C-alpha cells in the first residue's frame, strides 16, 4: 500500500525538483484527471528496485539535458525506413517464432497455456450493451490475469522510449515488456549500419542482462562472465572461447524483437497482432486535432540537445484495469479531488472534454482562471492547457501547458491480479520554461494529493471487487463514456478466447 507520494526520495538528481512535479501529475493524477497512471510509490521497496534516477549510461546529474557539444547534427538517419509503420520482416519472423511456440537457438517462448474461467460471452455482450461495467471477477480471477498476459500484453505494441535517445550509432537503452506472469527485459540499440533494433536483453550464456540503463557503447558486455555483443545483436567475443565446446558464434546472437517508431516514440512488441501504424491511427488523428506538440519527432527534436531519460517507478494495490479506469475518467474529480486536481483544473462537464477514439480515449481541460493568472498565462483559448491521452492497452501521453518540465511517456502493467506497476519515463525538453518556485510548490502539492487520492481510491475499489458480492455495476452514458469504451476494448481482446 502506498502511503506517501513522491518526495525528494523518488529522484536522486539534485536538480530535478521541477521535473518531479511534472512526473507527479503524470502519474496518478488525475488522470482522470488526467494524470496518467495512478499513484506511484515513493518507496523503492515497493517496486523491489532502487529508485531510479536519470539514465546511468550518460553523465546525467542534471535532468535538464545538457546540450551536446559537437554532437551529431542530424537525427537518426537510419530511422527513415522504420518510421512508416508495419512490422519489419525480421521482426515478423521473431513474432512467428513466439506464436508457434518453438524453440530457436536456445530461446523458448515461455507462453503458458491458459485455463479459462466459466464466462458466458453472450451475457458479457448483453451487460456491456446496457452500460454495465465488466464483471467484478475480471479484476480478481488469476485466470483472467493470465489470459490478459497472452491476449493483451504479449500482443500489443509497448512504448519503451523516444528516438532522440538512440539517434547515434552506439546509442542504446533498456526497458521491458511485462504482464502478471512474465517480464521480458529489452535492449534497444542503433548499430553502425544506422538501423534501430530491439533484442531480448538476456545473455545467450546464462541469462544475465547484457545491458543496463542506457548510454553509448561500441559493444554490449554482459557483466556476469564478460561475453560481448555488437549493437546489431551478434555475439562478438567470449572469454576463454579457445576452450571450444560452444556452438558457432552466429548461432548465439541476441534474440531480436519487433521494433518500430512513430512520431519520435519507440515501440517494441513481443507478438504484435497488427502493425504499429494500425495501432496508432486513431491516436494520431486525435493528437493532430487537439494540437499535440510531438516534442521527440525528428522535425521538432533539437539535434544538439541530449534527451536524458529519468525513470520513475510506480505501483499500487489494485488490478491494472481499476487503476486505468481511474486514470481515464474525471467523473470522480469533483468529489475525490475536491482540494487537489479540481483546484487546478476546470472539471465541470462544460469545460472538461472527454472522448474516445478507436484504440483509446483522451480528455482535455484548462487551468482554473485564478491558477492561470498565477502562472502568468495571458493568452488563452488556443490548444487545451491540459491534455491527456490513453492508448490501448497501457500507454499515456500528456500535452498542453507542461509547466516547462518536459515530455513523458508512461505505462501501466499488471503485477498479479490485484496489484499494478508502472513507470514514467520523463525527458527535460530544450524549450522548458522556468516558473515561480512558489507556484511550482503549490502545483506540486496539488499533484501529490491527486496521486495519493487516485491510488487509494483504486485500492478501495479492489477491496470492493474482492468482496465476492459485486457482480457488476452501471455507468453513466456521457460522464463515463470513456469507461464504456475501455470495457469494450478489454472485451474485444478477451472475448475470442471464450467463443472458441
Ligand atoms: S551470463 Fe552473460 S556472460 Fe555469463
Ligand atoms: Fe483522479
């Protein structure tokens, strides 16, 4: 149970106070407010990992990325071929391997068979058509969580970083794709040939990571016994290999995964059900219509600015869907966030817009007038000052007035049937604007409260769901339209398994 919200313990960089505010808001907040992912943990012990500071691979004591003197003057020239969407041929082959459940050169797919609970798909169709929620058991039954692993989290593109992190040959960063019963470590690289690649970050020797954090290297060296790999994934060297006994090196490369980019964001998938371009079609239309900035797209990114990542882990005591549902509606804002998010933003139906698109939902609003005045926002009425976007199944972006603290990408994933984990990866932007420290302090407090309120509300919902006395509930057609859309997305993913 998270009892405290981010504080100085969440980030070790001394210069990060400004970014911390931004992260908080992302995190839990209001998502429903918008904030993307519900609460987060201020305690490293909750996540079982050390609190993460800026990427260790680069000297990054400052979150505000330093300009790289003499750095590359252009973006990732090798990207062009990957930016148009679609699974690359090599990636498709990797996906096929996973789907077929075969074993290739020592890598097993690890996909478990799924035992299904007794669910009448026609009954689910009926209650959803009537405006009901998903059944309570969908949030408490481990068999549903296992099914979601296979039907959702292994099958969808996951945002893992941004292109400016890997624009130079030798650049790399690490991430993962996780569900309730699996977690696949990933390393994304740009090799000398300029091509962006993603690999399972597991050494072909005895399964240690081959890369940690992010940075710039000629080779990836596993720190366990010292095997090295080129940035194209091929095995480069093995200490004492003259002893013999190993298969040829060309059979011991890292296992490649589908990777693709879209408007500056890097996505990886295990077994993508569709090309990335199809998954982001609706989101792209919405972002363009609302006026999203795309700060990491090649045409907007500063080629001389070093975009240093800072990872903030999060966790909470509810099923991932319960937390996500909190994130994507603001019906709760006037009551749950009476003295926090609702103090910051206009949350009445006349000002708080929330809409769905094919694979997600978004909502927008503006600062309360007195807050805007305090922030010195004199020209208003353009793009919404608060923008929150959710893309199925677990990605969040925010836009609008970022208070100068940079861009973020966020994800949420299940950690068992009744817990979730998440992370906010944030990057200071070159255009960041400074604000009055007293104003920032107030905003920080609003977000601290909002995050705490969201995370705790979702946790109490989970307790209610576990009572065994909640079959399903009903939602409002307008104020909770985003919820209804999310229920349909979940059911579309799971229903085929119950109809066979
Ligand atoms: S596990 Fe990587 S070198 Fe041994
Ligand atoms: Fe909220």
